[in-house]
């Protein structure tokens, strides 16, 4: 699937590179802490960080050792409820480095 918003893998998908979106089991953290002033070091669950690092390392290793390359075929996107047409894959956008200022 495509990445939404500022997902880390969206830029890879936009230029046709196979990418993965790894995520935790629960996004409850995002409802009250994520990207707020409450998002502090004491909220880190080190067992989860360790498990995610292991999962990422195993995925990268297995992908590098696989004799079959990942398909570059794009899946048909789900229908957009507003139009009834398949949603569009994201396209690459120009890089903007202005610190978020317009």
C-alpha cells in the first residue's frame, strides 16, 4: 500500500522501489503522546525497541539473501469512496528544505 502523510517509506514507493511499513501492535501511543511535548525519553519501551531492531535486521538480511527479486508490479489500489475510481499511487514531489516555512 502507499504511505500516507509523512510515512518513512512513502518516498521509496513514489519512485517504484519496493518498501516495507513496519509498525507496532498498538498505536495507542499516538493518541496522546506521539509528536507532542509529552513524547519524552521515559516513554521508551526498550524491549519493544529491541524487538523492532531484531525484526528489521532479519527482514533486511532475508531480503538480501533471497534469490528471487521482489516484484515491481504495483497492486491495483482500493477504490476512492468519493469518486468510485481506484486511488492514485503517490508521485515524487520536489524536495523542500525550508524548515516548514511557507
